[in-house]
C-alpha cells in the first residue's frame, strides 16, 4: 500500500547516479512539485545528481526558467537523457545539442512500447520503425551526440527475421520515477481525470514497479477509499510506493493557463463556433492546401506545430464532423490545441494511452498524416529532429511517417522573418526568410524517402508558395502559388534544383483569399 509523505522526504529517496523516469508530455502533466524540490535539494546539498532522465515528450514550456525539465537544468543534475523529444526545455535541448549531456532519442511509439516491454520483462521492441533513419545503427543508432556514441550504451541493434531487416530496441532498468495524477485514494490508486492526456503514466509506473524501483506520484488531493470512479483510475495502488500532495501553482493543467478547462477532458463540451479563425498567414495557407487532401470520413493524424492549422481551417469551414483528427498523444476527435497546449483537443471523443494509440498507428489505421518539415533534401528526406546545436528529437514522427500511406509534410518555404502580402487570390513575397530549408542534404534523416519509395507511399511537401511531390528521381514541383516568381521566389531559394512537372499548376486561388474557401471533402477511392 502506498505511503503518503512530504515532498522533501520523497526527493530524499532519489539516489545519485540512477535512471529516473519523469512523467508529463510537453505542456501537460509534469510533476513540478517534485521537480522544484529536486532543484532545491541539489542547490542546498548537491543531490540528487548524475541522473539519466527517461521521458517521452519531455515536459516544458519553451522558456529558459520555466516549468518541466527547465526546473532541473542546473549543471550536474542530468548527465544523460533518453526519450522521444527533448526540446520543450530550451536548456536541456541545448545541452544535448552541444554534447554537454548524452542524448538518446527514439520514436515515441517505440518509447511507449518499450516501457510496456520493460514492465512485462520482455526482450524489448522488435520493429521496422526507424529503419534508414538516424535510429538505424548503420547511421546514428539513436545517439544524437558524440557523448552518447562514446558512452557504450547500446540503444538499438539491427536484426534479421525471416530474411527481413528489423530494429531491436533494447530494454533497460528504471530505478525510480516521478509521475502526476489528479487524485489519490488512501490505498494509492491514482486517477487522471483532470489530465487532458493519458500519456505514459501507467506504463512508466508498471515498468519501474516491476523492476523493483520506486514509484512516486504527485496529486492535487487525497480522497477516501471508494470515492474515485474506477474507470478514471489509471495507476493502481499496487504499483505506487509514495504519494505527495502538490501546491496548486505546481499542478497546472497546462502551462498556458491557470485553472481547469473541462472541455479538454470531455467533462463538458465547448461551442466550436466560438473558436476564432486563424489570420491569413503562410501558416494558414499551408493548412488550407493540406486540408484539400482530406477525404470524407478519414482518420487524420496531425503532427505537432504547424499541422494543427488544418484543424483550425476545417473548423472554420464547418466541416469538423466530416473527419476525425488524431494526435500522437492518444487524443481522438475534437479540434486539436496549439502552442504549449499542443497534444490536447477541445471536445475530444477518446483519450487513449500512447502505447495503445501507436498500436493503431503502426498497423496503418491512419488515412492521412499531416506533419511538419524543417529540412528537405533533393531525395525527399526530411529532418525535424536535429539542427546544429539544437536537438529536439523525433516525437511520434517516425512511427507515423513510416506507417501511413498518404503523407503531407508542411512548413514555410524558408525559415526566419518573411514579409509578404496575401489577398485577392495571390501571394507576393516582399522579403524572404534568411534560412534555406530545401538543402542538398539534411543534417539528420528523420524521414527516409528511400523507405517511403520502397513502401509505395504517396508524399507531398506543402509550402506557402509551392507544392512538391516525391517522385521516382527526387522532389518534383507540381504547384506554384499565384503571384510567386518561379526563379526568384523558389529556385533561387533552394540548394538543389528540383524536378519540375511538365504539368505545373497554380495553387487554388481560394487559398489566398480572406473569406472562407467553401471547401467540401472528396470521396475516398
């Protein structure tokens, strides 16, 4: 049975030089009460230190001195990190990018399935996910800096089964974890009823408990036995060692607001018509063009960041009931949130554990995926995970992009401040962004065009000024925005010359007008 202790006592139980799981997903569900006490303890006593932190989408609010892992950014606390995304804390992402701490990043679906495998004391995860990307041991083997490569810690190996290549992601021991729930009863049963995401809280607790480690959970309140709805209890008391009650300021539903928004958990429903339409910007242009790929009744995955513009466009067009949006967090239906609140949705229809969600994804249930793109090369490879001394990791990108038949990558054509005019059915580029995104070669392969071609995937690269497709011999320009000059605004801003379709078309003029497009869905073939 769980023991109820003070936060200082809980942190005193975390030893130096251990592997520590940290719950939370981006702007949600981090155990900030415990993290703040950890930072305080390190400052006063120098302990705990030398931690290998294990966290899926590491919690944070993109601020240097903000929440999540930014709280424990002091030199010496973390010496290595293992997860799917490490960029929500700028200091931690920078420490990985510059090689200050060892960094190991894996696909989010692999990460969540690996926790299940560790909990069940299985051989690990054997999958094709990650082949021909930086996860492949023939490339980087998930090691994103030299410190990781020289550490001797083997994340993944290449194996052959039945003559086919697979990757074997290897299990390891977790010594302790710090998690978060909403309520605990006096037996230590933990409900997540006010959390917009289920994330990996359950599988993390199981993996640590079954390996003989310590499971510590932060909650808002302790309630009597029998007071919790058993359908909302997601961490059983048998897997919990210690429970800590948090102060409200360290238990925000999301870092973007204070208070509780029940429309994100399904406790109540919001009026979608009240959601404000996006301004007409390059972001909205990309969202509109991607929305034109949707078919009625489709299950559509939206990646983190710019892809959430598709949901906003569809809501504005009054078509939200025609498709179902799915997010890698396990949230199905509703209108996905943006910013720090990415991963949740207003009026969700279902909230799954991430591991269950990726079982669906890996099996090919998604009809269309709309994902971000930061670098694209002449072959069609995409990088979203590492740029110089800035390391983020792939999140769920690799699972999704390798297991979906129809993919739209989207992003602005260049990076940096751009000046433009949009209206009357055309786009004028007045001053371009200073950074080129269409590169001779990408810094890290997060999406393998070779693997996509082998699997017969249909791939588009959507920007505000042109649309490209993945052709047999590389990237091909198939559409250009009205008002855009091919040579000045496109070819001169690429490090390689793309193939150009003999049937080069203009993008739909409605995309570049201020009023609604009047979209309607096509029928799936």
